[in-house]
């Protein structure tokens, strides 16, 4: 059976790449346990797809409760075939302004949560195999200003992916990472401000437009990616039976520029 036609946990399920991944899995005949902070959005998702989507509201920055959340996710459908660690946060900060709180917040969501969810899910997959996909970033390999902590957490996620792939291979559990370039999501539309900078609504809109234009120009294909384009690669990785430990880039040629 294709993993995407089974029961798949998706974190960050209500927005951006996570939401597109939910839709792609449903199109492949699967069922989804969606995890996100927004309980209202999860309820709306359940209402759209009764009996095929179960929502679990959770703060992935609260590491102490993630194993419990993973267990509740497993109980939703009784069996887990796949996991997509899609939730992530980025804070755009110059090095001199980075705080311990910012480091901790990004580490917890971008690295600790994928590790703890993978650990919990792997324990239930050992008898029959399965697949895990971590959503990383091209910033893990091609750095940019203001992203020191985010890029470091994604580079660590790449290393985690390869280590998990090696350790879990004997149990038939495949682990890969997808590295998107610039994708048109809310995260990418966050205005990048200097410390203490205050802008009007019109100025913020202009700043975001300039950011997006600059990002488009960096991609040889001349545009940003869409969440659905990344989701299609995620689903393919869930289903590819002879692929593990791979870092799969989908970036509109960004790595070539």
C-alpha cells in the first residue's frame, strides 16, 4: 500500500505547505491527523473532510507534551503509516539582536518537535514499516542574512533526517527531507524589519512587495513556488519505496544562482 493512501500525521496542517500536504494526501485516498495551534482552523478542516481528517490542537513549542500529542494522534485512527513534520517558525533577526528566547523557540519547533514526533511514531511503525518526511529549507545549505538561527535549525534537521534514516532502515522505516526554496506562504510574507523599526501599514505592504520581488529574482525560473508544488514532492517521497536519507531540493533553480 502507498503510504499516502494510509494514515498520515501532518504537523502545521492548517496553513501553507502543511495544508497543501493534507489536501494532496486526501487526493491520494489517505486519512490525515492534522496537528496545529489553531483549533478553529482544525475544526473547519475536519468539517470539510468528515471521517478522513482528525485535528489535534497543540503548541509544538511545548516540548514536554509532544510525546502525549503523538500518542493521541496514533489513537485517532489506530495505526500510523506516515509522518510529515511540516510545522516551522522563522524569526528574521540580525545576529546582534538574537536572544536566547528566540533560539529556544526556533529549536523547539524546527528540530525538537520533529525528533520527538519521529521517535514516537517510529515505535509504532517498527512491525510494518512506514515513512517520515521532514520539511527543511534550502537555507540549510544556501544561507542568507537575518536567518542564522532558522538556517542552523534546518541544517540540524537535515542531519537528523540522515541519522534517523540509517537507524530506522532495518525496520523498513524510510526518512527523507524536502528542501523548498522560496514558497509563497505567510512565513515568506513576514516583513523583515530592523531592530526598533516601525512602519505604517502602507510601508509594511511596500516592504513585503519588495521582499517578494527580490526573492522571485533570485530564482532562475523567475517565480516563487506554490505550497501544492512542494506538497506533491512530499507525497512522492512518502510513497517512493527505495528512497531514504535523501535531501530533496525543490527550489526553482535557486541553488544554481
